[in-house]
């Protein structure tokens, strides 16, 4: 796929996620994938889900863990940047954590 097609795939993922359709959000990923959210050089201990995932099953586990630990109140994508087969998504969100309280 070219860069434009890669961006469209990631946009479909976010659209499905926003509609609460986790199956459709996961179906856009290839079986072998490099997924990380949030992107960090080293995963902070307090953000246990901040690590690379390399399969649909592990991405599903990411969303389960995130759902157990956070309530997303608002999520907005701002920009999609592609280079080769990599797409970076910039966005804003507000969420609530039972452990850490509100975050903006």
C-alpha cells in the first residue's frame, strides 16, 4: 500500500473505535503489525499498556486493559502523518483513571 492508503486504513480504525465497534477497529490491522499507544521510548510503570503490540490479539488486549483502567471521555484525532509503511496519529483526549484521577 502507498502512504495515502495507509492513512485511510488508520482513519478507518479510529472511525470504528469512535463508533464502539472494536471488531471493525481491529479488522483493519494486518496479522503482523507494530502498534504502540502512547508512543514512548521507554514504557513508564504507571502506564502498563504503553508498549508495542505485534498482533491483533495483543492489540485487543491493549484495548481491554485500557478499558479496565481508563474511561475515555473525549478523543479527537488532529493529524495523520505517513512515511513509508508507518502512520503517526496526533490527537487530544480527556480521560479518567480510577487510580490517578482526571487527566486532560
